C-alpha cells in the first residue's frame, strides 16, 4: 500500500519531534517510587552513588527513620573518592553531596560527614554485619522530603515536600532537628511517647516501663532471648538475656495495635536513642508492628499517615530458638539457645549446640554470605517442623535436628507461657 506524500511528511515531522524531545534534558522528577526488599523487617532499596570517575554504582540502601547518622561501607567510600580518616575504632569522611534513588537526586548537602565502620580488608563491603546494604539513608536526610513506606506492597516513595498524596488516618508527630519522630501513644490506659523506627526489626520499651508492665500483666506472653525479629545481631552479646513480652493492646497515634512484641531497651541502646530524641523516651515502635500499613511521613507538616493494607497476622516467632550474631566474615556465631517451656528449645551442651559454635547450614542450605533476614527465613516454619542444622565447632562439623517452636504464644487455656534463654 502506498502512502500519500502528505502522510509521509506528517510521519517525518512526528519522528523529528520525538528525536528533538529525546535530545532535550528531561526535568528531574518531583517524586519516585522504587521496590523494597524487606530483609529481617528492614526496608532495603536500590541506591545509585556517584563515583570519582563520573559514573554511578548501584548498591543496596537501608532506610532508617531512627538514626540521623549517614553511614556507608569502606568499599563505597573509596570508590566514591572520599577523603577517609580513621582512629582506632571508626572512620569518617566528608559527606558526598548527593545520591540517587530511582531517577531522583537526594541531597546530602546539609550533612558534614559520613561514618564508615573500620573493617579489615576482606570485610570492606560490610556496613552492618548480616545486611546487604552499603549505605544507610538516615532520618536527617529523610526529614527534608515526603516519605511513604508501603509495607504491604513492598514499595518506597520519596519526593519533594507536597509531592506525595498521603492516605489513611493521620496523627501529629514531633520531629526534632535530626528527623527523629515521636508519636503520642497509650499503653494500659497511660500516655507515653514512642519513637517511630522502621530501621528496627523489633519494637522496644524502656527497661523501667517494660518491667512495670510485665509485672502488672502476668497474662501477657513473655520470654528471655532475642529470637526471630528480636535477634538484631548488631548490639553485642547480650541478646540471649533480652526480655520480650507481647503487649496485649497499644495505641499509637490513631492506631490500635494488638499483640505487639516488644523487647526491653538495653541501657546503652536507650542512651543512644535518647541522645537522638533529645529527651527520655518510653520506647520505639519498630517495623514488626507495622507490616500491614503504608506509613506516610509528611515531615514539613509534622504529620504521619497510617493506611492499612491488609490484616494478616504474621507468625513472627514461629522459629528455631537460636540467638545469632552475624560476623564480618559472613559467618553466623551462635550466642545462645532460647528455652521453651522450661527446657532448651534446641539440643544443647556436650551433645548439641554450645555458645561460640557457628551455624553453617540449615537443611543443607549454606548460610555464610547470607543476610540475617535470609537465615531467619530458613529457621522459621510451622510449629513442630524439623530443621537440620549443620554446626561447626573448632573446625569440625556435625548436625543437630531442631524443631520450630511457637515462641511468645499462649497455652490453650489462655495463660502466658514462661520461656527463657540461657548460654547453655
């Protein structure tokens, strides 16, 4: 079929216009939405970092509303050509000017420096052991934008103030200069202020408040030992001693949350967050309590939005009762074993697991080079299921069969189960 001369001219003009538009610089988007990987309840996204040669490098970034410090791996700081200085414990460098999320430039100009963990050469890419992220996107950066953390749909949105369309019920939030958020809360009919920390895999209450509530509500399930989402792995060797309780009802702004698992604030951890908050705080609501919600943060107007996406009850503590510490060399050290109904939940002692052993594999799947979240996905399941654990001690390997247990649950008569963890 022949085309008319006029039609050919129109096609030529259209193609020329498209070519001209393609050659023009495209306007920077006011907001972007990118996929999220939920790794041990933590929000991890792709971030593009500008390198010294003018190119960019895609790395994994950890979104953390509870920490104002910009942090990155030593590997990335070197690739970016940053001037690194170190003391005996840590390194730092002048902050880069910007990063990119999706096609949007995110300014870091207000930050003076980036903290760089001091790691041996083989662990230069490790920012936090057990995580794939090589940069942390802190509250001090997020506070300059609109932010939407969509847990149900696994999406993260960030935009200039006023660019995001927030939905759901809203609450006033107190935001300080570092971007730390506190929201009015209520537990057992008393008012408290709790921080919002989606960078934490578990929620926390101050030691004083935790002990007070646990003593007053003996019917609430409780245990000792940081298993499952409570096993953060980065806060020292005290996690086998951490106390956990499941709060029956917690009001957080406009939300009425039930059966919220919380841990007691270790004192050093509490001091760290109180420094960020600028005052004493009753605790933090972590991402474990918010998995069914889309969390909108309108920092410019000090307003938070909570839009429910589903009502699924996550079996977050149906796991094998290990307490793990991820190492810089990507191995996982076993710190302890949680008790279940007064007995070790995993074979322990001379014929089983001992503190200091290394977890090598779960059901034949190697765990070195995995994230902490990936390892816990192998250790979860339905109560009563068995997992074959490959353990290494002093260079020798052996197998231990362990059962998935329903931690932080209730007995059939509704009474709380007492459990503890020991360094067996």
